[in-house]
C-alpha cells in the first residue's frame, strides 16, 4: 500500500510539473530551456542523407557551347512562347544543332503549331526535307495508348502547323497525320538524319516514339527529345533507356533546357 501511495504521489508530481511547464512555466526562460533540452534528447535524429533529396534526373549534362561553339543560326517567332512551345533558348539550341549537323532529312513527332518545324527549316539547306507527324483532333479519343493528363489542349487546335503553312519554306515541309503508336513509320526507316520527339509526354508514348526514332535514324543521326525536365513520363522513360540500354550510353541532357540529345 505504501509503494502504491509513493507511485501515485510521484505520478501526480510529474503531472503537476508538466502542467506547469506547458502553461505558466512557458513564461520562464529556465522552463523553456528545460523543455527544449528534453525535446532535443528524445527527438528522432535526421541523417544527412535524409535531408538530401534524390536527383531524379540521371542523364549527364552537356551544353550548347560544347555542342556548337557559336550561334550562327537564324530564327523566326523565337519570343512567341507559351503552353506547348519550346522556350526561346530551347528554340535557339535546336536551331543551332540543325545548323551544325546540316540534316537533309528530319522527322518530327508532334507538330503542334509548327514553330519548331519552321525554325528547323530556316536552318537547313535548300534541299532538306522535314516530315512532321501530328495527332488529328478527331482522333483524340481513339489513341492506342493513353496520353498524359493536360495534353488535350495541344491536340485541339484550329490549324496544325499554322506557323509554316503560309511561309515560303512550306515546300520543305511535309505534314502527315496519325497516332504515333499506330502510324506506319516503315517508309522512313534508317533514312533520317535527325528525329525530334515532342509528341505525347506519357511514359508509354515516349517509349514507343523513342523506339520508332531509333528505327528511323540513319548512321550518325541525331535524336532530340523535348521536355525531359518538364514531364515525368519523359524523364522516367529516358532515365530507363540511359540506365538499361547500351545504345543510350551517350544520351545527354542539354543544360539550361529540357532537351535531351543522342547521337546515334
């Protein structure tokens, strides 16, 4: 009975002490410091690793100066950026790469308004030809694979390729339409000097479009992807290719852009 009385007295004393510390005692520096010391003693310790977020972008970086060394390209509509467009700097990067590599045959997956298409045409030789594939708005609900959330706005437009339709360089550009998951790419097999992938950003579509790009790219060709740092599906697909497929060991992310590049 005496032991129970002592225990109860101790318990009540602790409750009284805690009650005082958490109320009126908070006005005392000594009580606040005592409370802080107790918290620091029993609080879980965070390791340095816990505080360092894992970088989800695994591709090694390069930059446009490493790739081209200067800026000889020409541009049109470079400042007209918005939803679905390459940024001003990205457009300059792509234009410089086209100017540097001088591709005679280009295949673009994802036309949208044709701003990038036109600027690639501006920086190719007079004999170069560009084929650009776009998904017609009427096929939006019938794609073989699911497109990414938020992409419908890029499909629903009045005129696909409106930036180049009335331009003098229109003769360089051939428009084709369809779902890249079902489109027949066989006529372009191993014949493209450059392939630019900017269609659906859904993971499965990026896997599909990348495989089709590999089939189209000729020896020494180049493949470019847009939105590596902007869309999770693009990032995850390219990370997977880089980490698991030896053909992608030279895949690089161009610093300051969302563009990835592979020289085949």
